[in-house]
């Protein structure tokens, strides 16, 4: 299996105590209803399905993060996930109220997007708080297709392109702008088989690597 450097360097898996803390945290769905992360993973495991959890740095208007989630949600990748008996779940660190908007702009299923405004899962996993980009000499990830200045311009345009999105951006908590996340993969026995914590703001595991690690054949 040929993987990029991030996926090759699999980080230490969370210990049982850390996972228990994460599983006990209630996340909020698109309707604002609470459900424990552990129950989400349990539900998939009971159906013989793997769970790919993406913890994302939100504010929900960040163009790069939207591109990443949209890639996961593409028709080809959605089909591949289904055929491989795997389910993707996205958890942001802001308010739940913009989740439907986020689903609309990324194409990711609304029922698979959740909010963790308390950031308890992020804290339990010791995720990083930084706006630093890839350090000099490190290859920029393929999912990043625009420069930082262009991403800022694009994000502001998206945020204020209409009255409704402007009100949403101002009214609802998008989560800390410097909050980074990572990715976790759970097998159908609820065991964590992969964990990656972003080291900077451009350090999500490449989508095609994440899919390979979950046993899903990327078609993009």
C-alpha cells in the first residue's frame, strides 16, 4: 500500500481511557439532538460497518475544510464507502445550527455531520490549537488546491455572499479559528485502527490515504 508521509507515520493510537472519554461525549446532530459518539460507533459496528471519524477545524465557511469534506462526499467516494461497509462521520467544533448549511455546501450527508461545541473530544485527543500552515520543506497536501490568501478571500466571500450566510456567520459560534482536528478509524469491532492528529492547519490525512486505511477503494 503506497501512502503519503502523514498516513505512513501512523501516530500512537488513543488508549482505552482516552477512547472511553471520547465515546462518552454527547455530540449534537443537525436537529440539535444529543447522541454519544460511542453510540454512533456502536450503531455502525452492530451492522458490521467501519466508522471513519473526521474531526475538523470549523468555522464552517473555511474553503479548504469544505473542499476536504466535499471530496469525501463525492458520488464516487460515497459509493465506495457503501460498498466497503464503511461510514464517514464529520465532527466540527462549533455550534450545531449551521450543520444543515454545511451539508448543503459540501454535499456530505446531513445525518452524518455532528457538532462538539464544548470541544471535549478535541481536548481528550490532545488536538492542536494553531493557525500555522505546513512548515517549510513539507509537501503541501493534495487536498489544498488554493493558496492561503486565496482561501481567506474565498472564505470571506462565501461567508458574506448573501444575507442569510452573513447572519449565520455572525450569529452562530463557528468554533475556535485555530482549532485543528484529525482522523480516527474504527473497525466493525469498535477497535481504533488508525489515529492522526493534525500538527498544523494543513495536515488532514489525504482523502485517498484515509480511504485506503479504512479498506475503501478511492475512485476519484
